[in-house]
């Protein structure tokens, strides 16, 4: 008797789960259900997977960062720390990126000495020098 009740309870639980899931989807044609929830990269645009090949006109890290952010809804706001990054030459080895997440592409273009910072409220990005990356050369 207990096994029968347990089986019915499990069946009812799975039906409720299926019904709840069906409410989060919409039927677009005869055999297709599409989720009405936003995708992960729609919630977090910096996690979008991109592929980028920079043209010959992109010569600096600043131009590459601006090109990567184009269409993302974010902009690069230069701070005192990352102003020098703007004019650094773009290494030829990273003229072609991807597929890669946008935040990782930005970090790759900037280099290991720089830490990507994000202001989600204003959709602004900037870079800070990593503490262990400060040059001791004079």
C-alpha cells in the first residue's frame, strides 16, 4: 500500500513539474516549444560568445576594446590607470579571437597585467593594473 501511495505521489510531483515547465514555454508551431525565459547571454551580455577578426585599421588596444564592445550595450570609460592601455599597440597574435566570451576577449586584448572592471548599473567597463603587475624597471 505504501509503495502504491509513494508511486502516485512521485507521478503527481512529476506532472506538476511538467505543468510548471510548460507555463515557461510557448508553442511556436506544431512540434516546437520555445522557452520564454531570457538566455544567459541576454541576462549577462558580457558572457556572449563572440568571434572577432580585427581589420588593418585597428592598431591599438583601445581601438580593439572599442570594437569588441560595439553592439554590446557597454562602453569603455578610461580611468587614470588604464589611459596608457588605450594607446598600446595591438599584438598581432590576438588580431583574431574566438569563439570566446566577450569578457574573456576584453581581458585577452588588454593583457595579463590588467584586470577588467565592470559597472553593471551604468554598463561601463574599465581596466585596473593588477597589483602584482607593477613594473620595477627604472
